[in-house]
C-alpha cells in the first residue's frame, strides 16, 4: 500500500501593476492521500483485496504562484470485514485490528506538502528563492488476515451436525450435505434468546486430528476460535465411520491446546447432537458417565426436533454475558 506524496512548494513572486516589490508568492503543496481501511460488517471475506494487491493513493498538487496552495489528494478508502488484522509483512508485527463497523485505520499515511517561498521571507531576505519539496507517502507491504468476531465458536468433527445446528438456532443458511468438509468457510449466525438478548455463533469448519499441523481445513480456521468468548463442542456417532464421541472430544481439545493453550481454558459446553436417532440416544447413556469422570456435563440435543436446544442456547448466552461483563470491567479499569 502506497500513500500519495505531498506536492512541492512553489517559488514565485508577485508581479502586479502598481505593486512594486510584490514579494514572494509561492504557495504550499497539497498533502498526499492516505490509504485507509474501514470496517464493514456487510463483508465476510478479503476476496476483493486479493484481486487488487497494490493500492496507491494520489499525490498532492504542487503549489502555485499568487499564494495559491496545491490541492490535497483524496484518501483511498478500502472496505474490509470487521475482524481484519493488519500485519507488517516483513516483521510479522500486528499494526492494526479493525474490530468495529465503520471503524477506520490509516494503513499508509500520505506525505505533507512542501512550503512555498512565501514562508521564507525575512527582513534580511525579502526575496527568498527556496521552497520545500513534498514529503514522500508511506510505502508499506502489509499482510491482512481475517478473524471472525463471534461470541461462541462451534467445534466438532465433520458431519456431526454443526451446520444443521447453526441453521436451526439462527437465520444463517449454511450448506448442509452428507459428506465431510461440506462447510469450507466459517458461517456466522445471530442467535436470539429474546427481543433484547442475542449472541453470534460461528461454525468453524474442518477440524480433525492434526488440525494444528495443517490436517484437513483446521490450520486455516483455528485462528477464528481465538476471539470467541465460549465454545460449543458437538459430538455424535457415525456408524459408517465408527466415530467415538469421547475420542473426538479428547482429540479436538488436544488440538486446541496445541494451537493456543488459552483456548483449552475457554468456557466450553459439550453436547451430543442428532438425539432424534435411536442409536445416538443409546450411545449417550453409555458415554455420559465417561464425560462425567472428566468433569464434563454432556448435553443431548437435536437440531431436527428442537430437543434440548433452548436450554443449551440459554446456557451459552449465560457464559457469553459473563464474559462480556468481564471485558467491560477490564476496559473500565
């Protein structure tokens, strides 16, 4: 991203009839345009910027005679999704974090315009023949990453019913199909508890064993879990794959810990989905004591029939509300 350079100051003298010794009249150059990133909650990806890798603002106009200042260049405003992080490509340093709608950050600052010779007149030099050149704009190579802003992160192996769960508790309509990795990007849904209470849930796709090392899609999307206030871990059985709910829970908890030890400490609710299937109910009675020994209360829910959904969502909202209050208290102190 390259900001615009400032315009040069002018060297000029006033030459008017009946005005002897008019003096210096060189105006200042205009400022260069900034490159600005603006959060837009209507965007969900950085795809648009991937097609325009070089963003450049215009230079400011040069100063002119007769005390005329150069026009400043307009800023270039690039809309990015809320949750975009901006890193220095060379050092990896986090520079900006766009976390609000309409929030703006200056990614590259335009150069100041140079002063014209009208500013350099003194009693000893009434006809200065010098002016300042405009400053160069910032030229930065940046890396943009998107981390979705959600209150609850929805975790689980492929085909445990995450997309169905999101569509059942919100107006989000993710793709639902009976094959692994149906969901290729995080899906956000707003869950309404009542008219004034709601939270955002995100379906994090592609988590399997080895996700922290890049297996499946997990290495691309584990980072989205970092900003969630609570986690909902869905487990179930799949006769075709011989899935073990206890093993799945242990594996993904291990992957979270490997990716970021703090994630493993995040408030977590564990639920067995697809309660409308008889074999799931049978397995639930077998594994519930196993989870209890791990000090984990296993819930039983069905997105298809709505069984256990309201109680589960209210529990998640309570965790989110507590985390929000903690964040507010931390900012106030």
